[in-house]
């Protein structure tokens, strides 16, 4: 690879974070995300929340996009009422990341959604979410591990053809698939663990957290697609 593709990674937006003597509002990102992009041969750029109207110009400057994990998607985004176990909304992130996803889809830029990012991809394409499932969180603040099985013939199935154990931490999941999406991996309980967009453009979402593991094949696929210009 002669040049390293520039991969934007969406960030958290927190009211208060601490470092040194400071405690201030912060746009931040767990280091596993940029390290994963870097280990697969990309250049990582943090893309914090901004005015959604700027999303197309931001995406135009990138070779690929990762939408990171984080808080629950606001249920009104997919026409549902908030349930008791759904977390507080992240209004700015929802608006910004949905705009980024739509800009990436419109421009054909390679896109990887991780956990929340996969759920937002589904919502952006008209799909819905289940607001609570059991068994995919080991403990509060502790990543668990479970097996996912690829669907043969899918993009994910080509990247990871065997059943594999993945780092997991989520209590929501895809319910109705969005337009053009197909499920490309499942957990043992039937939960959709990966989705992808049919067609030539490289668009994939995974429900787990590859940035917390050692397997870089999924993000490697993103980097290669970005280096090729999208497919």
C-alpha cells in the first residue's frame, strides 16, 4: 500500500472528563479505535460532533469512515417510545453520526459501524432496534466474549469465514433490517451480529467491539476498500 488511507472515527462528546489538573467538557475516543485503524494500515482522524450540514464536506475529505460505539440510539429516531432500560439520549451524536452515515452512503465511501455504529446504520436505512436483550453484557463496565457465526457468501463471511469469538458489550440489537441491508453474522441466540449493504460499496456493521480484541480482519477490509476508492 503506497499511501495510508485517511479513516475518520466518530467520537464521544462528554460533559466532563479529567486529565492532569483539568476537568472539562471533552470530545474523546477510547484509544483502541485509532490503534485498530493504524494497525490495519490506515491513518486515524477523530471526527467529533458538529453541525450535521457539514457532514458531506467532512466525508468528502476522508477515504473511509468508522462510526464508533457509545450510548443507546434515541428511540424516536426509529419511531419507538423509550423503554425503561434504554439509556439517556445523545442528541448531538445521533444527529451528527446519522448525517455522516448518510453522507458516506451517498458518496460511496467505505463505512464500518461498530456496536452503536451498526445500530445507527440500520436506523439510517429505516430499520428498527430491540431496546433490551439479555446475555450480551458480562457485567457493568466489563467486556464479555461470545461466538459469532458468519453467513456464507457475505462480505463479512469472506473476511472471517469461520466461527469466531468476539469482544461484546451491548444490550440493544437490530430488530427489523433497514433497506438493502442483509444479516451477515449471528450469535448463538439468533441476535444479528453483523449487517452489510448489498452492492459494490463497502458498508459493514458489527455488533461487537473489534477495537477490544486482536482480530483486525474487519477493519483491514475497510482499509483495503478505502485504498481502492470505495469498493
